[in-house]
C-alpha cells in the first residue's frame, strides 16, 4: 500500500470560505490541518459572491436558515476585526445597512423583524435594515488564507480529490491528483461539487450548482450609502467606489460562463434603481456556482455510518454569512460541546 502523504489530524476538502473557516477553527483548538484544493484557494463561489451578511428577505426563509445566518452575522464583526489585526489584510467588514425597495409585503416584513429583534426603519421609499453588514469577498478570502497559514495550516493547491476510499465504518484515505492522503478525520467543504465528490457516500446530501452572475462598476466615491435591494436584484457599494450588481439564479450545471442576456437584465434592472449606471461601463462581469441545497439548509456534521467523515456544505445563497456559525456548529459536534440552538435541521441523514 502507498503510504499516505499526510498524518494531519484533519483533512479538509475544498478551500472556499467554509473550508478555510473550518480549518481556522480547528487550528485554534490545536489540531493539525491540511486543506486540499483542486484549483487555487478561495477562487470559486466564495470569491464570486456579494458578501451581504444577511438573507435578502429573511422572512422568506425557514428558521433553520435565519438562525444560522443571524448567528453568523453576530460573530462576523469581531471575527473580521481579528482577521484584519492578525494578517494586516482588511476584509472590509462594513455595517452599511440594507434598503429594501417595493414591491415587498411590508406587514410581513415588519412583523418578522419585530418577532426576531431585528432593527428596522420605515423610509419614504421602503424599509431600512440598518444593522445589515457586508464584507468584500476577495479580501476576506485573502485574509482567511493568510490566517490559516499563519496558524500552521497547510493548503495544498492544484490537488483534486478523486476518490474517497472507505472501509465498513471509516474512511481509510483519499486518492488525489497529487498523491494519497490519510488523516484521523475528513471534512468535505467542496461547495457545489460536494455531492459529486461524495458519490455513494452522499446519502441525504442533495447539493447542486446554481449559477449567479454579477456586474461591477467603478465610481470615484460610493454612489449609495446602503446596500439597495429590490426583489432579487441588489446594488452593493464598496468603500473605494466599486459597485456590485447582482445577481441571477440559473440552473446551468457546472458551466461558469457569463451571458449577454444576464448582463442586459442586470443592467436594465440596476439602471432603474440608479439611472447613472446607463451611461457607465461595466468593468467586469463574472459568474460563480452556489452550492444549492433544498430550502437553503446546509448539511453540517458527521456521516451517519462513516465515523471519521464530516461535511460542512450546501450553504446555497448565504455561505459567507453562515460560515463562522457553521464552523462553530461542526466543531461543537466533533468535541461534544453544547450547541447554540437546535442543530437537528443540518444533520446528515
Ligand atoms: C453571485 C453570487 C452571489 C452571492 N452572494 C452572497 C452574499 O451576498 N452573501 C452570502 O452570504 N453568500 C453569497 N453567495 C453564496 C456564497 O458565496 C456561497 O454560499 C459560499 O461561498 C460557499 O462557500 P463554500 O466554501 O461552501 O464553496 P466554494 O467557495 O465554492 O468552495 C469550494 C471549494 O472546493 C473546491 N473543490 C471542489 N471539488 C474539489 C475536489 N474534488 N478536490 C479538491 N477541492 C475541491 C473548489 O475548487 C472550491 O474552491 C453568493 C454566491 C454567488 C455565486
């Protein structure tokens, strides 16, 4: 038998936000961690997203989603500040607030906010959620990568896991494009690719790619004081004058290409909200593949039969927001520590 290359306590498959936050949390508890990444770290969905740290209309989602996003959003500020301090890279965490424009059901929205202790203010043109924050994904991923390496984690890039070799009740090793790896514990954080990677071990995990396209503009200074949302279209002002416009929800398999139709639609809808965009160049268009799961509920925890296999994936539209809370829940599950709330909806069945 080929000797596995690594004797890390934990092998993590996929270096997106969920893989790297899980790695950071394990490293802070003294584990040895290796992260295997097929491409380059933090370049897939976690790079492509908007970094809004809230569901778009929280009242549209089940409690299993909003509890996790609320916990993630509550942990985010202190965590981002610590990442910045430790690495010198600023994830640009900003409590910029989010303005919702009609049409939306104001009564349902206000009742939900009141019942969930979420601050809101009625404005002339809509409803402001002043505590909604944002982070700048590419910076966040750079800081996170630096932090994992600073804590002694090993990130192996251009190393795709091809096969998971299992016995009756445990995983024995991983076969990859850069050799074989063995560890005490295996954690799947492969985003939209998680179900394909797991193959017959996936069981209840039902994750598929849903493409999202975005446009980027550049102003001299932020053209808006808040994130602006109308139905499923949003405008996100960054500190340096960049403005992101998103996004589409497309079932296009693993195709990450961009389309003229999406560009037209996003331009038309965004210009209706901010007319100056009509005369401005789109400086970039991109697409990312969200790890979509039913009802937007991720799977977090141990495999029902394979004692050393775990997953933290399927966060669909809110994987950045959920990341600190998902890692917390996974680690509590591994160590047997109490959970912050009922985590049974995320169980691997
Ligand atoms: C357009 C768009 C807008 C979004 N906006 C927001 C938002 O505003 N707020 C929010 O919270 N979320 C948002 N999201 C969702 C969020 O980005 C995702 O839920 C999150 O990034 C998922 O992170 P992840 O780590 O699970 O997956 P990913 O970032 O996709 O990482 C998975 C990694 O696994 C690697 N991998 C896959 N297979 C293998 C293999 N066999 N071997 C080794 N490595 C492998 C991949 O290369 C990849 O790097 C948005 C997403 C998109 C696309």
